[in-house]
C-alpha cells in the first residue's frame, strides 16, 4: 500500500524505484558481456554517489519533520490557552448580564406594582360606577313598574340589559345574581301588564276609523296614548314579548276566517271548487290590515307576512280534510283548477313577501283555461292567456311594493311560503295521473293507428315515437308547473309504462312482418318478402327511443324533487328497445337468407362428383350475388351505419358456416368439381367482403371502409372452406402429409370428412387412418355421414359461428352505448 502511494507521488522511470526490482536482471542489463566489466568502477562510484545524496535528503527531511512537529505542538498549546481565556471572558460577561437583569427587575418591580394597582383601581372605579348605575336603574325600574309608568319602565329595560352585560363575568357574585333575578321578575310582571294594556288600547283602536291615528288623551298610568307607542313598548320588552303579541294580532285577524259559516264543511265556500273565495277573503283582510294599521306596527315584526303564513297553515289543514272527504276531489277538472289557483296564490304571496319574480306568479294558470282544460302554450289562446296573466302579475307586484315600501326581504326564521298550501294536494293527485294516462293512451292509439314514417330526422322513424316523447316533454312541463314531488314521480312511472307498451308494439310489428317457414336458424324470424323496409323502420324507431330515453331520464331528474332523484331509472325500458333492435337485425338476416336459399338448393342439386370441366362462376353464385345486390343497398339507405354493419356481421356469421356445411353434405366431389368450387368460393368471398359497400358509387368508396374485424372474420371462415376443398383435391398418397400441414388441429373425424368427399372406399380410408395414426373406425357407407348426421353437424356449426360473432357484435354495441 505504501509503495503504491509512493509510486503515485514520485513519477520516476528509474528501475531502482520499482517495487518489483530484480537485482540480477539489473546487473545483467548493465554488464551483459565480459568486456562491459570495464565500466564497473565508474558504475559503482555513480551508485555510491546516489546513495550519499539519498542519505542526505532523508536526513534533511527527518530534521524538517521534527521541527514541524515541535511548531505544531507549540501552536496547539497557544490555541488552547486562547480558548480558555475566551471562555473565561464569556463567563464573566454572562455573570454581569445576570446581575444587570436582576437589577432591572428590582427597579421595575415597583413600577409594575404601581401599574397593576392603577389598572385594578380603574377597573374597580368603573365597576362601582356601573354597579351604582345598575342599582339605580333597577330601583327606578321597580318604581316605574310598581307605579305602572310603562313607557318610562320600557325605556329603562334596554339600559338595564346593557348594564347587566358588563357584569356577565361576575354573575356568580351574590349581589349581581340578586339584581339579575330582580330584573327578570320585573320584566315578567311588565310583560303581562303591558300586554294587557296593549290589548285594551288595541281594542279601542280597532273601533276607530284609522287605528294608526288613534290617540287617547285621557290615558293615565298603565295606559298608552297611541297604538304605535304601545308597539314600541312591546318591542322594548324583547323577542319573546314581540312573538306573543304578533301571535295575538294574527290570531285576532284570522278569528273571523275560523268562525265564518261559509268556510265550514258544507258551507257555500267550503268545497274545493270555491277555494278562490278563501284567497279573496284573505286578500281583503290583508288590504284592510295594511290600510288601517299602516305605519303602526314596526317593520321588523312583519305582521302581514306572519299573517299570510298562519293563513296558509290553517287553510292547508282545512284543505286536507276537504280533499279527503269532498267527492269533487275526484273530479280532475275541479282538482286541477283548485291546485292552479293555490299555486297562483302561493306565488303571489311569495312575490309580495319573499321577493320572487313577478313573471312566475301565474305560470301554472297559463297551462289551464278557465274550465281547467290544458292549453297549448304555443297556440294563439295560450300566448294570449300568458300575456294577460304576466301583465296582471306585474301590476300586482307594483302595487304591493308601494304598500310595503320595498321592505320585502324574507325572514329566515319564517317557513317558506311555497309549498305550504300546495303540498296538501300531492297525496290526492291520482285523478290527474289517471287523466295523463288516458291522454297518453289516446294519443298513442291515434298515432299508431295512423302510423306514418317521418323523414325529418337523420333516419326515417315512425312518427308515433316522436309524438310520444313530445308528449312526455309537454306532460313534464305541465306537471312540474303544478308539483315536482310524489305526483311527478308517479307520472314518470306512467312514462315508463308507456315506453314498455310501445316496445311491445314495435315487437308486435316485427312479429306481423314474419311468416312461418323452415330456415337455417330456427330462432330467426323471417320477414315477408319486401317487408325489409318496415323492419328497418322499426329498428330505426327502436334506436331513436333507446337514444332519447337517457335524455328523458336526465330531464326528469333535473325537474323532480331531490328525494326522488335516485329512484328515477329507465334502464329496463332502454334495454327493451335494444332487444327490439336485436330482433329486427335477426329478421333482416333471416329475410336475406330466404332469398339466397334457392341458390343454395341449386348448388346442392349439382352432381359435383361427375363435373367434367371447370368454367366461369356457377349459376348459383350469380343468383346469390343478384339477391344480395337487390336487398342490401335498400337496407343501407334506411339503417344507421352502426346497425347496418351489425346486419353485415350477422349475415356473414350465418352465410360462411352454412356454405361450408352445404359442401360437407356432398357425397363426392371430383377434382374438376373441387376446382370449380374453389373458383365459386373465391367469388363469394369477394362478394361477402364487399357486402358493407355493395351498391355504392365509386365516389362513396373512399368514405365507406370495410372494418378490419369484419374482414378478418370473413377471411378466417372462408379459409376453412378453401382448406377443405384443397385437401379434397390432394392425391391420396399425399393426403396425410398435406392434412397435417394444412389442418394441424384436425383429427380423425375431420380426415374422414375429407376422405368421404373424395369418394374413397372403406379399405382406402382405413389405410389412410392407419397411416395418420388414429382410430380405424369408419362409417359403414363409403359416401360418408348420413344426411341426418350432416344436417345436425351443419346446424351445430351455424350455431357456433353465430355465437362467436354475436359476442363480437355485442362488444361493438356496448362500446357505442
């Protein structure tokens, strides 16, 4: 380690400085021959000189190191002495600082004591002054209360309350507690006596023509010269006294309403259809109160507002009883007119006392005419009625603002005016729901019986669906103008029932468009020939409904009360229309299958085992092309791109396995037949691949592309057909080898199908199976499977292919949703 570090410090090429120095090699290097020994003496002299120099350098280095060590020790000693001296000085300074602090504290102690004494003295003097004022005020309050000088006593109440606030921290002191109890006792006595006196002067004022100007010149002790003075005294007694007095005023004003025979059950104005007379009575009572007592009651009492709240609460209880017992409540016209009048009255009071918008006062009235019938707001009658009501609302609000002086801010302690009264109707709105249900049923029956196809939208749909959602929107607007609670929740249930019924109607349309017939897939409904347009219209209508239902759900959730929001869901109804869409797709595919069935029968009738020459595409291929060309473009022109692709997917999933199984049904296919079938399969493959673009012009081709998943599926299934035909054309001697290469997952059954189509005899099949290494059990007939076996296998293949592609299609539909 030491040598390595020295080598880094001393950069020398001298071999004597190396750690691996070899003396023998060094001598041999300098004296390789005997003649070179002549240089020995000079060399030795040189080495000795070097040794002497090194010894001298080492000696000097040792001396320098010793001197440096002595200097370092001396320096360290001096530094320690300096540190010790500094520490001592710091200690002395700290001691002097502590002594100075003690001296300052001694000096300030007397000053602090004097300062505390001054502060406490000031506090004591202030407290004694306030206590003296409190005692004096309490004595005066007791004297005024005893002598029934209420006006003077009322003035002292606020002063005593303010003084007592300063003594809150001393509430446990006996004297302060005694004074507070005395004040509370005097307040209680004053409250009872002043309220009694207030009621006396109030009774006198009611008999006067102008209560606000009433003055009793003979008023003595315990009396008030005016009603305004009495209100000020009550106001000074505090919140509870004001509440009691306002309640007494409201009770007094509503006493005639509670006792009038015409508003009792069985009275002239006691029925539901006479509810407007109750509101007319209150308007008169309110005008009388505001006119006779204008400026009398303090504004913060809000007597008219509280009177309105109490009137609504009393009327709500009465109305609940009427709705429960009055037979007229079952009359939807009477019920809606009463509710409409109640809503208008509530909104009128809301504008007057809570500062609402004048434009909303008669919003509910605009939906009904004078007989309680619905009015279309877009009609001339609806526009004229709304204009008249808004004009009346603005005039009414202006008049109210003049009377109230603009002080219409709502009191947060008071209940909201809306829906104090109209909330009583909610449990009794069944007749309204029945009316809406009947109107919906009549509307749907009318448009379904006169079914037309609307071309106004992006896709042609039945107009009944458009009218249905338009009715839902109008019904929602009408109902929310009346109530957004339980009644609206019941109404949206009727919407759901109507949607479910309409879904059944579309399903029945599809059922009427189908005929009985034997098809490749027993679950496919087959439309009547030429009925594909009606099927497409039904599909588009179901698609329109499925797309519009979420918008309807969001509209209802935005309008309905928050307690019902989470209960609103239209998922089941939306799923019903998706089922109609799936049924329509199956019908379209089944119809095209029927049209190509004749070509399939023609292909089956050909004797492919005796075909002698290969020509152009077969006649059945041209027939299939003709059927597809006449059918598919018509569907594309009506369907959306999403469901047209789904239609193509389903048809490809049905056609390819069906054609494969049709080939497997052949008893024998010759080499020429195999070549002809390969040519036919090539043409059919082109047709199936171009199915999404069949019938389009050359200008449309760049915009309409064949989906990659569709192309892959078709190519995969057509390759199975081509593989089978190529194996059938393979010589027997090379069959096993080619089968293993082209059909690695194939087994004995698949190999037997190939050999049966080649027409091989039983002995030949056994030999090939032995070469393949599988079981030698072969069908008894040389022609392969029986027709029943082949049909069963064909149906199984179709079902499997349809299932696989249905999964792919459903994934695409879910993504679209």
